[in-house]
């Protein structure tokens, strides 16, 4: 039996069940359209041979086309679901890769702080990142958008640059010069809690029971991590600086939400201008305090990697994953950074943590994620 004959046999079986007939291997009947001459009814005659009434009705032709259409649609839906599932898994892997890149930033910053003062280091990082973004903004569309910005918009962008880059990033680099990487990461996880509290007064957003529970869990984790409270050397100063950084980070989230809520400035322009403003202030403060340091080739490689890969590339890829992942999924994946940083710091920096600190870190991490899960539920309801 040839391949064509086998295919016809399969077709016959299907049509016997569904249309009470079969496909002939040759045309039967002189009159009628092509389909009517090859579809054989249970009486052994084709539609074309069965009379004008059947020929005109086209019932069997219509039935077959409708059923074929339904099967094709079902098949396409199955393919689409498979593709969607694959895209979702890919987005999860991409998001985890981004968090890994961001986690390595803590290690690279620690290495660079051996040669460069923290404020200057932060300024150089974001100056290089600002330059990396410049080619993407140097087109007619974005140049025109920047020229058309109102004074009030410029004010908000400058404020965002000062709060998010000068204060937040400056505090993070200073904190890393005085504290272990895991401690800095844990303090930064305080941000969602502060944002939730600030949102009550500034955005009229009332926390849910889940958010309050997450906040309590986070505080319990912090207490577990630091108990009994005792600071060595400049750790007390480092924690005070990081607390200011956390407040600034939370404030920048509120400012950024206010800017993006209007959707009248593209995200690229928001990032470009605010980063440029913050970086210029940072580098100016750093050089005025410590002078311009001698930078080795290795440190330049660190700076370029931090700017081009861990900032420009990583943020672009993260925003791409947000098209597929839910806010809850993104929050949970972002929450894995605490664990990633602990492992990287242990391996590369010999920063050991006790079992008590591990337990406190996990409790605080879960609490921080729960605080952010509430936001995803709210956004779904709004849609």
C-alpha cells in the first residue's frame, strides 16, 4: 500500500465516523464540483451521482469544512498554549539570570572599593551607564521628547535622579564599604515595607492583611538576624547610612510611580535624564571629597561591566520579562537575590553567616515577598 493510499484509508475512517461516508480514490460522476465527485456516501454513490438536491445543498461539504476548521483551530490553540508555556519558562529563566547579574554587582563593588572611594565609585559607575544609554536616546523621537518636557517634568526627573541615584546608590556604595554584602542586601529589602507605609499617606493605598503580615514577618526576620544587637567598628554608622538609603529608595519608588503614572514620558527618557543628573552629582561630590583616583585597568573593566551588563543590559532584559511574568512572580524571583548574594559573598568574599543569621534572612525575605504580592493582586483587580 502506498503512502497516499494509507492516507486515504485514514481519511476514510475519519469520514465514516464523522460524515457517514468516505473519500474515493477517483472522481465519480460527471457533474458537480470537485468535492462532490470524490465524497462517497454510505450507498456507494458520490454526492454528484446522488442527484441535484444533494449537489445544491452542499451539506456534506459544509459539515466537513466546519469540522476541519474546528480541528485546525483546536490544533492552533494547542500550539499557542505550548508556545506560551515555553515563553513563560524562558522569561522565568531570564529573570533569574538578571537577578544573578544584580547579585554579582555586590561582589564587584566590594572588589572595586579596595581602590576607589565609594562615592566616586558610584558616580563613575552611573556616568559610564549614562554614556551607554546615550546612543539609544540620540534619535529624533527622544530628542524631540526631551525638548518638549515641561518645567514641572524636569523638576520631577531631577528630584528622582537625586533621590534614587545620588542618595540611594551613594548610600549603597558607602554601606558596602562598611558592612557585609548580605547585611546591605537585607537592609535594601526593607524598601517594600517603607513604600507600603508611605503609600498610606502619599498615595492613599491601604495595606491588606497579607501586607501587614509580611511586614511583621520581615521585622521578625531582621530582629532574628541582628539579635543580640552588637556592632563592630563602623557597622553602626554603616547601618545608619543604609537606613537613609532605604528611605531614599522608598521615596524614589513613590516619585517614580508618580512620574510613570501619567505615561507622558517614555521610560527610556526617565532613566536617561534621572541617571545623568544623579551620576553628575555623585561624581562631583566624590571628586571634591577624595580627588580623582588612579584607576587600574581591572577597575575600568569592573566599571564597564557594571554599567553595560549589570545596568543597561540587565534592566532591559528585566523589563522584557515583565511582559510575560506577573508582578507576584517577579517579586518572588527578585526576592531570591538575598540568597544569591549570601552564597556569592561566602564563595568570593569569605563572608560567613551563622545559622541564626540564615534563619533571620529567610524569614525577612519571605516577609518582603509577601509585602509585594499584595501589589500584584491590586493591579489585577484594577485591570
